[in-house]
């Protein structure tokens, strides 16, 4: 089984999304999967021009000569793709959205009604890979992933694919915390991510037990907010003193 993760964090390897995705992929490898972690921030991906050449002039091929041609090949060759992105303004990052727009050459322009009675395009490349979503955000509550949950259920519908796992972490800025009290909590969370990776390879789903544990906050919201605000106050005070 081949799993390809597309990571839309502008922070790349220093990001919290990277940390989460790496743990998930490590678990997947333990269960025998072949994995690849692609940082979109390191790729040249232009904006979709809306010219529709990929549908009506050169079906399946985009007119823009950049890294996307290679990424499309990797996308369709995967059994499972991971959309990994932080939450930016209640949505995926611009990098990720740009990448998603450029997946359009995979679809056939012709409309087809789903059994539910809503149109989508026909998918040209045979069966679509299953989808895993990994995200984190700065605010502590899990409710900040509402838009992503709906978005990826729509993406899966459009691609005639299945979302087999969604891993969302509020308070994601804690994941690289060095505080001695945080370290065991982070280690436990990383282990859960690896378990999720393993479970997805073994059964194409995350068990209810692992999913429930992954949803639990690392620390109480009040504590996270207190530390975040103390940090912001300190930095802002330092800047004010310097100016
Ligand atoms: C431009 C921008 C917009 C953001 N918008 C949100 C937001 O709407 N909600 C939220 O909880 N966090 C938001 N964040 C915080 C990020 O989700 C958070 O810092 C996350 O840990 C970044 O992940 P990364 O390290 O993988 O890039 C935003 C950060 C930036 C830079």
C-alpha cells in the first residue's frame, strides 16, 4: 500500500502539521505501507488559470509547466492520500487550496448525477485514492475544524472517494512545547498518531478508541489560553520596549 501525504503548511518541516503527519506515516510504515511526505511549500505550483485547457484542449494535462504534473502522477498512484494542512482563517491554507484547484485535470468535464441527486464531474483516472485529513490549529477547541470537515466531505464526494480518517488537533502550537509537564502528554499524543497510521493501513479506518483519544485536549483550554496570552503579552511588551 502506498500513502502519499501532501502538506500545505508554509512552515514545512518546522510546522506542527509536519510533526503530526510524520508520526502518522511512521505508524503506517510499521504496518508495511510505503509512504511519501510532500511539502507543497517546496514545490512550484502556479494558480489555476481557469482556462479549462485540461478538460477541453489537452484532456488531463494542464497548460502550466510546473511541479504539479509530477504531483498529479503521485496523487493517482497512491492508495491513500493525506491532505495535511493547518487551519488558516477557518479553512485550509492558500498553498493547499492552490494545490486542490490544480487537481482539476483529474476530472472529466462531463456532469454526472450522484445517487443522491447532485451533480459532480466524472473522475477520469479510474478509482480515486482514499483520503486522510490531518490538521491542527492555534485555538484550543476542536470546533475550529468545522469548515475542514465539511470541505473534505465535499472533496471526497467530488472525487468519488472515501474519507477514511480525519485527525484534528486544536491547540496545535503545543505540539513542539519544551515544558517538562507537556512532554509526556505530547509523547502520548504522538503514539496515538502512530497507532492511527497503523490502523488505517490495517483496516482503512481509525478505531473508535483511537479516534476518541485523539480528540481529547492535551491540556485544559483555560491553561492553554493562559500560557498563550502570557507569551503574547511578553513578546508584545519586548517589542514596545525596543521601539
Ligand atoms: C494566516 C494565519 C491564519 C490562521 N488562522 C487560524 C484560524 O482561523 N483558527 C485557528 O485556530 N488558528 C489559526 N491560525 C494558527 C495556525 O493554525 C497554527 O499556528 C498552526 O499550529 C500552524 O500549523 P503549522 O505549524 O503546521 O503551520 C492561523 C495562522 C496563520 C499564520
